[in-house]
């Protein structure tokens, strides 16, 4: 969609930098390693092309926090290629504290709670204390970055864009220090995961502080309106704020905070191009049902395998003709729940394969690892069906990437869960409640046997919507919501 959006003066603040640093075992030198994940795919190109800075944890404990960040490798073709080291501000946290903040609070408390899985959430005052102080540290680093940007561009009003549930408290401190030091800024926040309803959110012992922290921003964005309304409801019921549900506004501390649904998109044209040139990797003598996910309990992977097993049981005509290709990228591997999930997946794949494998076919091909973007595009392009069946998901970029890569005629079919943000808007997909595995098996069968003209009709609508609402559109919507899109509409730069 047109030229990419760039920003004159923007600081992105997120838990991780858009790449991680690794130490070369032989030379001891630091090297960059690309990360998988929604945020990087979406935001990195914008910071690369604009005059921005990125504040975040470098993925490694640096004994010397001033050790220079290496430049990207010349062969790097990831979204962060071209992000110069001077645009990167690492936040170094002592390992014990980081573990408590990240694995304890972020992944142990907020991830399950915000995905409406409170039984999995652990509430520990010690983790909260570290969450609090790491957020404070991020705020201090952000202020430092803000000062350096203002020195370079004294006339600009920098836009600070804080991301996700790791940093829900940071805005308040940034605002406070900026006001004391008379610094200009605009603060925006985007939550990449769902915001839960009041009856779930209220279980958090620190709910007031979280709401107050988020309300330190001028604008708060969520993927869909449901999450906006949940947030507004919590502000009213917990803090007693005056709210406007229609206008999506919350009054707090003498300011009015804008709450906006900003559904994230993907770099659509880049995926189409990748699909056009990626060599074939899948055999053509059978149909592939594709799953691509981080290995996470929210993604509904165990339910998915069960549904596929039921499909083979109920419809044996698919035996030797259809294969489930499940690609799971390792995630949060130090957390026990994730280790348990890996074990469960390994066992299930083994059991189902043991049950159905014939001498020339196995029902499930399971890749536990990250795959390259070109290979991923080829999988998306050549799969007959994509199974995007999370139990709960903020948006889900895989559904969108699959649709973008569907350049073959006739196209494949997207199956999506109504509990993903994507399921709220990709109406022409087959909608599948992942909890009822028998129904899910029926829907996979329906997708595999859908007439060509229906597939084409559905996919055309899906592709059109994703092309229009791509990642540039998302960025523009964010800038517009911040009231900082240039009036002349020339280049979409925030002023
Ligand atoms: P995630 O939970 O990481 O993101 P998702 O939106 O699906 O989920 O994004 C995953 C990204 O990782 C995709 O771009 C995908 O291509 C890539 N990926 C996944 N598995 C891979 C593999 N094995 N190899 C290579 N790449 C792989 C969070 C929220 C989501 C929200 C995004 C963006 O949980 O709901 O959509 O942020 O806001």
C-alpha cells in the first residue's frame, strides 16, 4: 500500500530489541541474531526507514553495558537489516532481576491472565517488585534517548511508542520525568495481546497500578474494539474514571486518554513477493494442512493435533493423501509450562504418527524450530489449508501471512478461531471453535473438500482486506490516532 510510513522523531520502547545479541563462541565478539515475532515484523521496517530509536533488552547479559552493539551482517535480509547500531538503545538488567520480571511477572502472571487463563497465572509480590523496577529502568533509558533525540532535532515533538504487557508501567515515569525536565513528548501504547474482561482482570492484585500506568499515555491502542471496551470498563470499575464508551475516552489525572482499536496488519506486498519467488519445498502428491506458531499453550496446539487425529479417524479417505505440517518455533524455553507443552506435543505427534503411518506416508510432519522467511512463504503458498486455531490470541499474524501468500489458482482455505483478533475480522475464513475437537475435525474436512469457486471467492475477499489493511495502514492509523499525522498527507510523518 503506497510508500512505507516513516517517522521523523520516534522512540520505540519494547521488552526486546528487534534482534538479540549472541556472543561468538570462538571470537567472543557480539553478533546480531534475528528474532521471530509479530512486533519485529511490523515495526522494525518503520524505525529502519525513519529517524527513530529503539529502546529494549538486548537478549544477553552484558557485563559492560557500554559494549558497542555490532552493525547488521551484510547478508541480513530480515526486517532489521539496516537498523544502525546508533539507533539502538540497549537496556541492561541484572540476570536474576530480569528472570523474575520476564519469566515471573510477564510470562508467569500477565501472559496467562490477559489470555483469560487465570488458573495458569502465578501472583508473587517478589516478581511484581521486579516488574516495577525494570519498568522504571526502561523509563530512565527512554528519557535519555528522548534527550538525545531532542538535541538532534530541537523543533520536533518526539513520539514515544511503548509496546506490550512487559511495559505497562513505564509511561507514567516517562511522563513524570519529562514534565519535571520540561521535555516535549507524546506517549502512545499498544498492547499486542488481548485486554481481558473485568471479571478476569480484577484477579490481579496490582490492577490499579497497571491501569494507572497505561493511563500515563496519551493514546492506548488495542487490536480490536472488544479489548478497548474491556479496558475502559476496568478503568471505570476499578479506578472510578469518567469514561465515554462511544467515543472510547477515559478521563484520568486531569487528562483525557484516547483508546483506539488499531488492528495490526502485515507487510503484505513483501509476503506476496516472497511467495512469487520462493522455490517449491512441499511434495505435490498430497495436500498439506499447515500450522505455524510459537510453541505456546494459548495457540491451541494440543487441541489441533487431536482434531487432526479425529479427521483421519472419521474420514479415512484422507489417509495417505493429507499431511499436517506443524511448524512450532521454540518459545520461553526456561518456563516449566512451556517445557511440559513441548513434551506433550512430542508424545502426541509420536502417538498419532504411530497409529496412522503407512510405509510411504506419515500423517504429521512436525518441525520444532524457526524456519526462514522464504521457506515459510513457500509453505504458506502451497498449503491446501491453514489451521490458525488459538484458544486466545491478540490478533495472529500467521492467518494474514497465509492469505498474502495464497497466489496459486485455485487457492487454499483459511480456518481461524473466533478467539483470535484475526477471527473477528477475517469473516470469509472458516470459523472454528478450537475447544470442540469433533467440530474442528468436520471443519478441516469441509476445507479439504471445498469447491474451487468457493475457495476463490473467499480468498479474494480475504486478500483484498489484508492488502488494504497492511502494516503501513496500521502505522498510519497509529500516527493518526496520536493526532500527529501531517495534514498535507504527504509522507505520513508525525510532526
Ligand atoms: P505472537 O504470539 O508471536 O505475537 P503471531 O501474531 O502469530 O503471534 O506472530 C508470530 C510471528 O512469528 C509471525 O510473523 C510468524 O511468521 C512468525 N513465526 C511463527 N512461527 C515461526 C517459525 N517456526 N519460524 C519462523 N517464523 C515463525 C503477538 C500476539 C499476537 C499478535 C502479534 C502482533 O500474541 O496475537 O498478532 O503479537 O501484534
